């Protein structure tokens, strides 16, 4: 019985760890696929499309965010877009994808 309990515990912890690192990896790869063209690989606002845009993509590391930079605020920006140049991703990405992206962007911030 005890052994079974330990096996179950080990399995649960292992599963959570695996999921956690997966969420991180997918935040980074989702960013690369969907955001880096404008915001740049490192989020500094210097993607290949940036020079051609009427409103410059935000430097996600340093610039202040109009809509706030909590994970919840960033999620809502990603799903609804902002102004004329930041596209809405609400119909393109799933809620869990938007959530891992928001956490990834939050992690890029200097403070
Ligand atoms: C087509 C270019 C483009 C793409 C792709 C893009 N953005 Fe943006 N983003 C912008 C621009 C331009 C702004 C500034 C908009 C403004 O101020 O009107 C912006 C602003 C932002 C902001 C700041 C919001 C605020 O409150 O000030 C965040 C956060 C952000 N983008 C995250 C993302 C994420 C995450 C992705 C990928 C899912 C992404 N963006 C994809 C162009 C882009």
C-alpha cells in the first residue's frame, strides 16, 4: 500500500514537472512563431517588420505597457490586440497558449 502511494506521488510530481517545463518551452516557441516578427526574438521591439510599421512594436523588456503588465493584462492585450498595428490573437491561439505567452512576456520584463 505504502509503495503504491509512493509510486502515485512520484508519478504526480513527475507529471507536474514535465508539464511545467512544457509550458515554458511552449511560451518561448509560441513567442518565436507569433510575436518575434514584430517584437524581435528577445522582445526588444526590433523584429524584421518593425521598421515598416506606423506604430513601433513595443519593447517588451523596457517600455511601459498602456494596458498594464500583469499576466492578466498582457493576456487581454494578446487576445484583443491593441490599436491599428498589434493584431488580436484571440481567435488564433487557445486560452492556455495565450496564458503561457503572457507569462513568458511577463518574464521578459526588467522588473
Ligand atoms: C504585426 C506586428 C505585431 C505582432 C505580430 C505582435 N505585436 Fe505586440 N505590438 C505591436 C505594436 C505595433 C504594438 C504597439 C501598439 C500601440 O501602441 O498601438 C504592440 C504592443 C504590444 C504590447 C504592449 C501592450 C500595452 O499595453 O502597451 C504587448 C504586451 C504585446 N504587443 C505583446 C505581443 C505578443 C505576446 C505577441 C504575439 C502573440 C505580439 N505582441 C504580436 C505589434 C505586433
